[in-house]
């Protein structure tokens, strides 16, 4: 049997040891003396809605009859994306959910979710993170959290915090970098195609 890997998988296989080492050097340089409560790792999680519920027949060679295989399935775009932030301590930030569907505050309350208290739900043109929503997440979730933790830990209001994310374009715009710099938050990004090795939220 011949199996071709996807281009994404092939790119991930080309990540070099030198690239990994450079990232580790950046971590050592910028994070060694930072309190774990204000060292935040963030990532988006997409929740898909499957739109094709028909039975599907997949033909595989007989020797793989009992092997674990991934069946193809048609999917819609993600219905909801969640931007999650996890500290290197035991703390986590309030969930930031993105949907393009209408949502009802009454329905949220039935699920014990209170807007801007234990969750923030926003509506976008798609259900995916973009630069504008990233700025909103920084202003409404991350920066208030960092300020509160500095106060709780009796740190200087200028004590450097760290935000580590992948290098997606929507995480690294000039406006985002300037906002983080103004609030004394160091932005660390991972090398391209390396999140399967370096992203704590994935690993």
C-alpha cells in the first residue's frame, strides 16, 4: 500500500533540531525569572459540527481490516472556537468563545454561563479567531488577568508577563505587539509547523 502524507504533515516533519533549540534559547532568555502565574500559553480550539450523517463505505486493504484508521467525513466549518489561556501554574483564563451564530443570554444562563463573568461569547463573521477578536481577547481577558495577578502576587505593575502562542498571523499584528508592549507583556511565538512539539496546549 502507498500512503501519501498531507503537505502539512510533511512540513511538520521538516522542523529541524536547530529550530527547536532556537526556541528553547528564546524561552531561557525571556522567561527564566518570570513568575509562572503570569506566564500564559494560549491557543484556539475549534469545535466542528458534522454535517454529513450518512453511512459511508471505506475500502481498505484486507490486512488493515482491524487497524485503527481515520475515516473521511464531510465537515462544516467550526461552529465554535475557544481561545484558551493556561498559566504555567495551576491557573487558567476565562474562556473566550467565538461563534458566527446568534446566541441568547437566556440560553447561556440555562447552562450556568454568565456573559463576561465565567465566559465571554462573541460573534464574528466566521467562527475563527482573527486579529480584531485577538485584540478584544487581549483587552478583555488577558490584560485584566495579568494586572490582577500582579496585584495578587504583590509584583510591580511593570513586572514582565509572557504570552506564548503559535505564529499565526492573527496573533502577531503590529497593533497586538504594541498593545502587549504597552502592558509589559512579552510575546513569544513558536517556529512555523512546530506546535505538535512545542505547544503545551497541544502536547
